[in-house]
C-alpha cells in the first residue's frame, strides 16, 4: 500500500518542523510494521495557487501532490494549530482537494472513495480535537473514509508553553496514539483496497 503525508507546517525547509517529528512516528509505524510506502510533501516548500481546481496555472505545484494522493491508499494531514484552527496550508490543501469531489475513477465513483485518511496535530496550546474535526469533516465530504482513532496530537494545554521539541512531556502518549493511528489506517485501508465499498 501507499501513503501520502502532507506536512502543513508554516516553516519552509530546512527549518525543523515539530509537526513532522510527530508525523514521523506514524510514518515509521506504517513502513516498519505495515509495509506501507510513504511519500512526503511539505507545502511551505511549494508554490501553490489558491483555488478549488486541480491545476490553476503553469507555476502551480499542487498537481504532483494531487496525483500522489490519487495514487495512494492513505492520506495523512499533519498540521500545527494556529489560533485554534488548522494552519493556512492545511486549509489551502482542503480547498484544492475539493476538486476531487467531481473527479471520478474508471468506475464512475468519486476519486477519493475507498481511500482512508487521518490527522496529526501539534501545538503548544489546546484545540487539537477541534483541528482534527475540521480536517476529518472536510475529508469525509471529499470522499475519504476516516477510521476510528485515525489521529494523534501533542499540545501542552491552555496558554503559551513549550513546543514539541522543547520537552519530552506527553511524547509517550502521542507516540502510542500515533502507532494506533497507523494500525487503524493500514487495516481499514487494506480492507477497502481488497473489498471496496
């Protein structure tokens, strides 16, 4: 099976990404335990046009991301929390994925049908469940299946505080939840790939 991880950090490479570090726990579990091939994208490194089409201009670098998602069984959206919401890149990704609603497979079904998705969220303030629900709700509208507990997050509660890399606090829970997330994505993804909907 194939998975695409879309890192929606606001930091371009080579800046370290807290969100990518936690997402790597999920990716490692998928590759090492469930034999899933992973492709990564960091949207801050790409030129992305705004809009709701798969291709917007010659300079637009979204189409390779779209094509990778279309070819994959699993999508993982990894985003920091900003002002209580997914990052602007995560929102832009969901807007661009909106085109998949009208794109169909050879059997006439929506392109995203039969694919599973989940979310990884980081932030030094609370709001992770809200961010997860925004992402999951949009992905369900587009046609993805969200397995139970297909998410993990890390945050340090209300108010400013340390970032993921500043402390080991809570890492064990986030990592264990991330490994469970990987298991759910792989199992449900494999079932859908085998039996369909």
